[in-house]
C-alpha cells in the first residue's frame, strides 16, 4: 500500500513535484504517465526515500517516508531505466551485495538468487561480470537486485526505456508476476500504450502536478480536460 | 534518521568495495605496479647514473685538447705521463661545442719562457659548465695542473737548496665522524618521507574516485540509497577501502625500496655504499605514521570525490594532491629534524612527513610522535565529518 499526500518537492526555484496525492493498493499496478521532466522520477525518488520532500508526506507499507525512512527502505524495491550496476562484479555478486545490505542471511540470499535467476532466465550469465552485459541482461540483474529482499512495494521508473522487444517482454512478465504476488507496484512511463497494457489505474503528471487519475477507460472518457498532454503522450507512442 | 554508524553495514560495504577495487586494473597500476617500479627507478637508478658517470671520468682517459701543444712540451709530457687524458687533435675553437673534447687547455706562446724565467705562465682552461661530464673533466684537469704546478715549485725550491716541506706548515687530515649507518639514514631521511607521503596520497586515489564519484557516474548510487543502511555507514565503509588502498601502496613502495636497496646498494660517492638497518619498533612506528597520512588523505579524497559529478571531474580536482604532498617535503628536505620548530608537527601532512623523517633517522621523540598522532586524528575526524555530511546532502548526491 502506498498513500501519497500533498507531496511537494522544490529545487531552488523549480517546483518539480507540486502537491501530488494518490493511492496505490496491493496487487495493483499504478501508472505514472507524463512527459520527460514532468516530475515522475522525482516523485518515485521521494517515495524511495532517496530524496526528502519539501512538504507533504507519503506512507509506504505503513511507514512514513519522512519519519521512518529506514523501514520504508526495507519495504521497497527500486528499478530505474539507467541500469546502474557494479561492472566488475558478477550478476550474482551484484544481487548478493544488496541482499547483505538488507540484512539477509547468506542462505536466504542464495535461495532468493537461485529462485529469481531461474524465472528471469539468467542462470547462464549468473557468474559473469556484468560490465559486458547487454542492456536487457543488465535490467534483469537490476530486477533481481530489487527483489532480493522480497519487498511488498515496487517502484519502477521507466524500467523498459531503451530495451529491445525481448527484454521488454521479460520486464512485463516480471511486473505481472509481482502483481500476482500481491505487491503494490508504481510504474512510470511516458508511453501511453505501455501504461495502457499493464496498469490498473493511472495518474497523469504534467509540470509537477497531477492533472488526472483513474482507470485508462475513465481517463479516455474525459480526455478533453487535459487534451494537450494527452495528445503529446499519444504522439510519443507513435514515435 | 540515518546518522548512526552500523559497523556491520560498514563492513559489508568495505568488503564489497575492496573486492571491486582489487578487480580494477587501474588500482593495480596505482597501488602496486607504480610504487614497486617507480620508486627504485627514481631513487636508486637516478643517482646511480650520475655516480656511474663520475666513476667513468675518474677511471678512464678523458679527451682533451691542448691548444698550442707544440709551445709547451713540458706540460704535454706531464699530462701524458699522468695517464688520465687522451690529447686529441681538434679545432680548439669548436672542440667543446662539437664535443670532440671535454676540456681545452690554451697555452700561451711564451709558456716555456715564462717557466724558465720563473714568471707565472698564463694557462686558460675552457670547459662547458652546462655539461656535467665536461665539468668533471675540468676538475680532473685542474687537479693535474695543480700537481704540475707543485712539481715545478718543488724543483725550484730544491734548486735553491730549500726543503719543499717548508710549504706545508699544516698536515691536515679530515675525518667524517658520522657512522656509515647515519649517512645512510640521512640519505633515506631525505627521500623516504616524500615517497611515503606520495603513495599515501596517490595509492587510494582511484579507490576514492571509484567508490564515490564512480558510484554516481555508473548510476548505482540511487539504488544504494534505497537500502536500509545509514549514509554514514556507507561513507565509513567506503572510507576504509580508501585508507587500506593507500596503506597498501605505501607499504609496497617501502618493500620495493628495501628490495632495490638490497639488490643494488646506493653509493653517494664512488666506492662508498650506503648501509641502513631498522628495528622492528621503528618499522612499527613508521607504519603508524603512514597510517595517519593515509587516513588524512583518504578523508580528503573521499570528500572531494563525493562532491564531484563524475569520474573525470573527481580526477581533475584530485590530481593536484600529488603536488601538494611535495610542498612539505621541499620545505624540509635538507633540514635536520633538530632544526624543525615543534609546531610543524601540528600541521597536516607536514607532521607526517617530519615524523617519518625522524623515525627513519633513528630519532624517537615521543612529543613529536604524540603531536603527529593527535593532530592527524583531529584532522581526520574533521575531514570525515565533512565527507559524511556530503553523503547526506541531496544537492551533492544528485549534482547533474
């Protein structure tokens, strides 16, 4: 469960996130749809406690991001588009490092890795250094890393950006699997078809503010209210 | 909220960063190859080449020109009999420039007449002071000319019935009381402190850049900040890796130096080899001082690296550190520890370099060691605080 209340983030004079509120429930994929620079990444970073909000709060898995950051961190998995991994470590070592930082025992880490690597189809390159991996392989490692402590909440910041079709399929599979396991998933994208394909409910973010939220059908029904953004996002889909 | 240091977390970060660092080829270069190769090259081979040249000039005949040789048969005969020179036939005007000869002796037309009439014979010796070897040959020529001059004086005195020893009222013997060991210690006291400071500063450089700026550049920092570990614990784990890397480099440079010293002893003068020994306690204290230097540089490097946007920027900011190290060394290189004011031991880096110099020279001054350790610890804590604070600041973590 994620409850976002009047979340605001200002950088100097720029209001990157402007009093955003929404709610995402367990077993639900919640989409954040918006252009690049709309404030999606900043919102997710605040939810993941990487940034702290200027005002407002969010409750993640029952913990406040402003007051109980460590407990929030123990409850979340974060996957972003620019797969950051330690190139000189193997896929297994990259994931195990995060497992240890999450306080898991070595046995638990081994089990989690075996499990995740097998359904992500990564066994073949599990013990190779990630430096020379393709973007798709790297993203699989990032996913395994985000899942190592079996968090109830997942934040996915444009997780398919720059991936090829096969890799996108693998990421979609992972997202649907997490949904079946009852995790709360917040997924950001600037491509409407992608959001439409996966998300149960969607919030459209424009210049830091949430301008509409609901199911895809509901949003389509009242598109006249935010026509500009909507059209541009549809345009993005055709590129 | 995330200020405390959890040692278990710091240890996890440390072991990961250590194995990551060890797999980096650049680390091996900066931490092991350079210290073990450059040190002997710089300190042992360099002076050796100069010594070898001096020995070469002393042992072998040197090419010289006597301009107007036909006018000075006595001198030419003496020079040849000395067995130290090859008298070459070359144009005296260009011989030095063309390096056909290393020294030219110009003899005046009335040379033999002046000798016979017991008037000073004007001899001009030309050499190239910008050419090391030419200067050495000039010294050799001057020695032989002085001997020639003395031989003439002796002959003249004897002709008048005087004993030549009346010209030697003092029979002087100079004795160097410094034991051979102390000479070696002085020599090492000049070179080793700089080496240690240099490796303490540069040995952890790549690790520092990699664990902070590198983490930003690779995009791993964002994920790392989502784990339930305090940022101070992250900073401490990373800091320890930098300290260890720089200590390893410093230790390896010492080992490289010791090995090179054994294999090919240094001579400060031909035929005089420098010898040197250290007690285990000295070595222990030296490593303690090296640790303070490493700890200080590591804290500075991690702070700067945390502040930088990426690898390149960190490298640009940190490269001058190598030069900063040299300053205290230049200031104290030729100073005996006895002449150093005690406040030097309170200045960062300076104190390490000085304490090091004392220890290498076999001086154990508890007050100096105490000041060095206490003040270094203070500086390390300040620098670490700063690094830790930077790790808390969003504007620094996400500078782009």
